[in-house]
């Protein structure tokens, strides 16, 4: 079997999903070494996975300027940048060079490298060393394909003028122009030492074909035209479209028995009390996770609490994350239980409805436990697109946190709890989800690439 390096950014979502991915590959007999530039060693090792710590990636590659004063200092800065362009670009490239990762590859000599699609430095370096690689994505398709709207929008194909093919094409074109101007501005203002320009210089150094690079809409500066990509999503949850060649949907990755940080004793006692309340009152448990929302969304959290208040057959378990202003939690109704953090998988096992922000990993976990959703998109990253897919496939309702009042929130929760169609659709999607694991889709795709090296 193959020796495989799996390297991700280490951000919580893809980290947790990759635990299940690694688990499946190890059970198939592959040797996995996990690496990340984030300090996640404790979490990775807790799962029984071998870990290698990489240095943090610098997203700021532009060299510092000497102190320049005077009335025309802005022009003086630009003049300095261009007068010293060669030296500054060399310094930026040096800062971009993933030296530690290069040494790691030389030491391990892997048969295959799975690389997070956001880690461009590692992609170029792996290519330069002629090591087989497959990119790893936690998202739905990032590419402009026929029938597919831009992922960061809530556009649903076939609904309204925005869902018309012409409307979707206009949406793609608008974001393309916007991103193009942003890239040009950064390059011009930095004298060619911005991260995107430095990455392109690294690509040239590693003889990476620039024809394979595509201007990106999100995330980061690039996507790739032909490199193989594993998407840890369920294709049946996608919109129907012409799928990009070498894009493999390997299904949602949820490791139900993953090791999580233990709760504080008081929180554990309160969680036990909440679950006892559900049993004693035979209440429908509504789980609301708003851990990625901002301080400005406290008003929305108050609406959720008010919507559940005085509903004797409902209860709310609220996970607030790192929100600092929690004065509104001082006096909660009897049927509302608020926590900074809860073991999400444990709660979803018994939840009747999930109110969430549209994060793909929460959606996947809801499918794992067959919990219908009321999605109030956080309107960041891919959350709008995920919410649109939930609505399209009738796994729940897509709503707007900035528009719905308390009565509307309550009405939509009641619709989720009372309408069997959401549970029926969720059960069907759950079967699709299970089939990816049963059919060993992930391992069959991986073996397709590792077998090439053994011929």
C-alpha cells in the first residue's frame, strides 16, 4: 500500500473532515502522515494520526519599506518599490519558498501527496519534485461550469432571473472582473511583491505549467485547470451541472467518534441537564450553532431565543462560540440552554432541527444524523451557496438573518418540525451519503493515482 502525506491548512472544518478521510485510508492499508502549518498537533495526535508540524505560511510577502517621510511620501514609496523591484521580488520569492515542506518531502519520499487546495506553495513545490499529488477540497465545485452558479451566491438554478443561464453567466462575469481588478491593484501597489505575484514566481521556478493556473473567484488567488481534486462533498447535494474533469466527489467525511476537547465540569453538568429536560418534557430539541457569526449578529441570536421562548414543546441548545458580548444570556427562558461550545455531534444525535449558518461541515453532519435544517447564512465564504443547495434539495429552509423577525423565525422552525417532506428528503440524502462509504469511493479514487506509480 501507499505512503501518503495529507496536508491541510488545519482550520477546524477541514481538519475534522480530514480525520475521517485519513481514517478510511488507514483502514485500507495506506500509511498516512498528517502535516499542517497550523499548530494542531494535539488534535491530530489525539485521533491516533502521525503528525508533522510545518512552519506557518506567511500571507504577507511584500518586504518592508524604509521609513519615508514628507508630503509626497506615498509617491516616494511607489518610486522606491519600482527602483528596487528586482531585489524586492527576490526577497518576496524567498519568503514564499516552502523550505521546510521541501525537506519534509525529501525525508518521507511519499507515493502520493494530498494537498489542501489553498496551499499553493506546497502544490508548486510538490510538482517541482515530480511527486504525484491530488488536491483536497472541502467545498462544492469552485469552477465556472455550465449550469452552475457562483458558489458564494444564493442563486438557485431555474429560480428567478438570477437562476436563468444568462443571469448566472452575468454573475460569474461580474465577480471575474472584480477579482481581476483586485489582483492588478495589489500587483501594482506592491511592485510585484504581493502574494499572488510571488506565488506565480514560485510556479515558474518549479516549472509548473502556467496554463494549468486559472484566475480564481474564491478562495485565494488560483484554481487549477487540470490537477485532480477530491471534493469532500456529496455530489447528489450539488446542483446539476457539467462536472469539471478530474473532480472527484468522495462524499461527506464525518468521523462520529472523533476525539474532542473535554467540556468544563460545569458545562458538562448543564448539558446533562439540557438533555434531561428534553426527555422529561418530550420537547423538540432545536440546536443553533452560531459560532462563526460576528458580534453584530447578537440581534439575530436574540430573535432565535425569543422565537423558542414560551413554546412549551420546544427547547433550544445554543452554541455561541467566541462572541464576547454575552449580557443577553444572563436571564434565559427555562427551555433555552446556552454554551460557548458544545460537542456538536453529540447534540445532533438527538436534535430535531438545526438552525445553522450554512457551513458545509455542519450541513454534512446534519445529513449524517438526518437532522433537517433552517439555514440562516452567515453570508461569508461559501455559506450562501451551501444554503441554496439545502433549499434546492429540500433538506430544509434557506432564510435571511437580517430580514426575518421573531414571528417569521418561529414560523419557519414550526415548518421544519411539522412538515415530513424535509425528513423524507433528508433520509434520501442520508442514503446517498452512506453509499460513498459503503462503495469505498475514496479509496478507489486514491488507488487510481497510487497504482499509476506501480505500473
